[in-house]
């Protein structure tokens, strides 16, 4: 059974971003409100996104979430690097790529902290 995990993205009025990772059990037990009540809410943080873990890891063992930016080699060609955003759980072309070790799927950032990664894509 896949462990259901989510990444919560918090942003305040100054565009500072904080990310926290939770299992569904932690969410159901109220940890998200505990974090907000620990001072984040008084500093202007609100939840801006809830992103699901897609059930995959990159070639370095990093969990892949919706909103992550990944890169991989197209056709195992060193010169042909592709970058793409994981948009949702249906974006499962990543599963095929992740299981082809020759393509080296790698999380290189996310759309919140590194929006420039997709500027020319």
C-alpha cells in the first residue's frame, strides 16, 4: 500500500515560503493547525497549496510531489535534457521515466521556490 503523503506550501505577505511534509495520518491528527498556531498564523502565513506525493522517488531517492520540477535525459542522450513540472497524479509519464534508470529522473526544485527553472520550457 502506498503511503499517502502531502506537501503543504505556506506563504506570508512578504512572499517567504515554508514547506512541510505530512502523512495523511498526521494531517488527520491536526498537525497542520498546530504548526499554524505555533506562530506562523500570527506572522501572516496561510496555506496556499496542498500537494500530493506521487508515489515515486527520483534517482537520488528524493520523494516526488506535485509541483516539483524534474529533469531527465530524453532517449538516454546527454545533450537532450528535458525539464518538466509534475502537475498532478495523472502526470504519470514520470513513472515510466523513473523506472528507466538510464534516464536519470532528478528533482531539481519546485514551482514555488524555483519558478525560474521553467521560464524557458
